C-alpha cells in the first residue's frame, strides 16, 4: 500500500527547509565575516546557498501546483 503525499504537504516541507536554510546561511555568513580568508567557510557558505535555492525552487513549484485551479 503506497501513501500519496499532497502538494500542500510537500510545499510546507519545502518552506520549512527554506527557513532552516536561511538560518544556516546567516550562520555561515557570520563564519565568513569572522575569517574571510578561510576557504572552507566560503565553500560551506556557497554550498548552503545552493541547497537553500533548490529548496526554494521546490517550494515555488509546489506553490504553483497548489494554487492551480482544477478544471
């Protein structure tokens, strides 16, 4: 028996991940500000920005599918 997850639930999960990603971006930006020459800090910041963008993109996709009227 397979369970189908609605677009609304997927949208809400994606939104929660975007919020967590923004908090992580702030933390990584602080790390870069404290030590701007650290390659590791820049790498982590760029990585979390990419992951947060992908979560935001998923949020946008599910938001459009949720708001789409049924014909």
